[in-house]
């Protein structure tokens, strides 16, 4: 079974690079690097690709509002050249607060925008002169000055709601799921894969510790964070069996921030959405997600205590 790792946004640049060196000694399929409001994605991926010369390198995710389609294509081609053809371009819409408050753009027409981004990026990667006329973008006479390593680079779309799920299965090589209840995800994957086979990945909040309760608390804190700040995840989870839990987490967040809202994360939520506990417990939990139809689990590193020592235990758990 293929396994991949996500080196989270809370790590320092030095920690990401050290962790990628550790992963270079394993048979890791893909190293995924997120982009939120910290590290710039393409530059850190270029460094990681040199530290881990055998794994694929993926962006999880580049948002489609803060860069033009052409600039994303330029970044993707650059990393693909530096990695000798190992890059996967993960694209997503991000969220209204990040796009409108952090970047100053209107969060409009996400599905149409994604469709046009993918079309333009693929045209740019072909190396040919681009003239494109869409509902959002119009490009004239754009040509890359550098020769791509490949004619095409795999594109994976982060998808939550059904319209974006449909688009991923229609135009992408893969899909990236996150915070999707295991039973719902199993049904969705089965239904969609009957239409067309693509690579199904799912990023899983994961925490490993020699003390099970420590790992559980850490996973609860991470899950509560995303429920509190991510409206799209909160609403999706509420529609799929976790209405009271998401309401309680969010109400407590509004009262006291992140101090105690994680205490409203239930055991059922943890079992359906995360992997956490001791090494043995985590291995068994991951098997359940694989059985749901995930082709490539993306194991999201959430450190406990010393980051590098925590990561060594993390990798030993899933790579040995």
C-alpha cells in the first residue's frame, strides 16, 4: 500500500527540511507540503525535492486565488524540472477568510474558476503559445521561456462539496479529501470511481505518541481548530452526522477560543476522521481508512513534544 506524509504548516522551515531527510530513507510515495500563510509552497517544495530524491513531491494545496493560472503553471514547471519529473500539483479554493481577508480577493465562482485554472495550466505546460478565452480569464500570446520536464504534470483537486468532487472526477488525475467521515467517504469513492478511475487521496489528521491519551488530546485540538475556523468543513460535517458536535465545538470557540473547545470532540468523531494513539493503535486505525477506498493516505504530522523525535516515532509507525 502506498503511503505519503504531509509536513504541516506549524513546522519551521528547518523542521520541514529535517523531516524530509528522514523520509528520504523510507519508501514514501509522496511528500506533501501545505501552503497556508507561512511558507511559500513552490520554494520549500524545491528544497524538499533535493532532500528526498526518490519520493514524489506534492502541493496540498495551492489556492487558485492568490496566484494567476500562469504563475502557478510557472511554479509547477519549475519544481517539476528541479525534481526531475516528480511533482504533483494539488489545487484547492482555500476559504473565504483566507482569500478575502488575507489576500484581498473576492471569493467568487470557485468551481468555474478551478475549471479554467486547470485548462490554462495544462495549456501552459504544453510549452505552446497560449491564447485562451474563458468566462473569467483571457490570455493572449503567453509562452513559457523554459522547456518543461514533461508535457503534463498530474493535477489533483481538493474537494469538499459535490460540485468540486464532480469536477475532480471529470478533469483531474486525482482528488484530495480532508475531514470527510469514513462512511460517507466510502460511499462517495465507490460511486465516483464507477464513473472514472482517478487517484483518491485523503489527508488524515494523525498523531502518534507512546502515551495514547496524549495523542488523542493532540488530535482533538487539531480537529477542533479546523471545525472552528473552517466554515466549509463545519457545515459539511454537520450535514454528515456531526451536527451537535460541530455546534458545540464552534459555540465554545466563540466563548473561549481554542482553550477548551477540543473537549467537545467526541470519540465517534475521532474514529471517523482521525488516526491517533500509540503506534499499534494508529496502524489498525489507518487500515480502516484504506479499506474505505483510499488509494493514497496522506498522513498529516501533528507533533507531540520534541518535533524531530516525535516525527521519528511517526515515521517508524507507518513506514516500517
